[in-house]
């Protein structure tokens, strides 16, 4: 029983790539929204992270329903096939996934070669061998969906025992669409785009960038204005932005900024403190964890201007500076970075403001 090989049908590559891109976008956006909502205590973000995959799954189900209905209405065709090769590809249970390469010879259609993957019970595995004849079923419009019939009817079982099937030339069609590099890259791009979309749309809640506009979220305390500065305290962070003509290096300015974030009921411990010329950001330790972090009021305020001056020695005309204080491990570490026309200077000091090392400049 031989016949010519028909042209293998092609998979819908654009649809597969678009589906991978959308799936990656939904995964990135939902995970980012849910985790961010838990961190900043935003019920809106957390619920959005849970709703996104549910809505996407429902839309995908409805969109593919007509296609799946059409495919289900197609009557599968039964044919004989010869096993060209087989290889177990893993599995630790009684059913072992086996990759078959088959030459299928329908009675009234061109023969074709196809590669399929199917679970076979360990007890039945010896029944399949290279050169053996098996009974298969496949949709006429999707021959790459070929499946081996494990319990054929007596008629087909007799035909498989008495009929010779020749090998079909040509490359084997795959039972699954190959993922490919483009599919993986588009999925990754979609994931990153979903993350970026959530961070951009909810940047006010996540990064408090709306402080200067006077907006307030459900978990943000009222802003306090003093000396042309803006102070915003949330459940996770506190920020102070100075007005024009002011600097954190001015006498007593850094101390006042720290105290504006830590007075009264806000006397919480900090994990990190970041100071720039006109801004201060304090990341507070989680509520209820009293042993983590450090008291931001213990910083050596009076030594900060001198540390910035030492770090910037040799960098030319300074363009900007930053002080980062880290106390997660228990001992305070002050790191000062100053950038200028002549390079970058870095200085590290301990909790008392004593210089430990200096580089650059």
C-alpha cells in the first residue's frame, strides 16, 4: 500500500506568536500588580492581579470556542501506519511518554510522515517496535494530530496484521507546533511589557510621584508642608522634597527632614535611607518587625556635609551627590557617591561618620 506524499499543512505561526505575546503580557502584568498590591497594601492592585488572568482565560475560551467546535465536528480518519522510529522521552510512572515517527498510509489520501508523542503503558511498550504496523486516527484537516489507536476494532486489527505499509518519503510533520526562538522572545517581551505597563500606570501608588500634585491614596497620610518642602508618608516609605534654593546639606535641614518622618506615631525603624541634594527617601521596616533595620534619627547628621565634600574631592565641578544608608544587616554603612566633570568619587563610612574607605576622584 503506497501513495505519494501530500504537502504537509502549515501551522498558523502568526496566531501562535500573538498568543505567546499576549500570554506573557498577562503573566507579567498580573504578577506585578498582585505583588505590588501586597507590598504597598493596595487592594486595587492586588485584585487587579487576580482578575487579569481570569479575564484573559475567559476571553481566550470564548475566542477559540468556534474553532474548537469546528474541529470537534470533523470526523477522524482511520488508517494504517508503519513505525519508523520510537524513543521513550522520560516519565517515572506506569505511562511512559514515547516519541513515534510514523509513515501513515490512508486508503484514499496521500501518504505522509508524522512525528507524534503519546503515553504508552510500560506493559504495552514491547508491542511497539520499529517496522511494526499500527492503527492510527487523525483529523483529515490536521494530520499532525495523529494518535495511535491502542484498542482497534477487530477489522482494523486484522488489517494491521496482514497488510504491508511502505515508508513515506519526506520530512515528518510535528504533532506540536515548534516553539522556536521568535516565540520565546515575543513571550519574554510581552512579560516585560506587562510589568512596565503596571509600573507606569500605577507609578503614583508605587513610587509616590504624585506628592508634588497633592494627590493621596487610600493608605497615604496627609502631606505636611513646611519651609517650602513636601513630606509624604506611606505605609512603606517616607519622602521629603525640598523647594527651590534649599539643600539637604544646609545646616539642620537633614535632621528636620528625618524628624518630620519619624515623629509621633511614625517612629518606626528604617531599612534604607537615600539622601540627595533636595530629596530624602526612607524605606521603613515592615510593621510589627521591631528588630529589623535601624533608627533613622541615629544618623550622624552633622558629618554628612563633610563626607560629601571628601567624596567629591578631585571630581572637578560637582554635578550631583547621593548618600545611601543601609542597616539591614544590623550595622550602619554610609555610602556617598559624588559625580562631577572629572569623574566619580565614592566614600564609605560607619554609623558614626568615620571614613572607612574612599575611591575615585
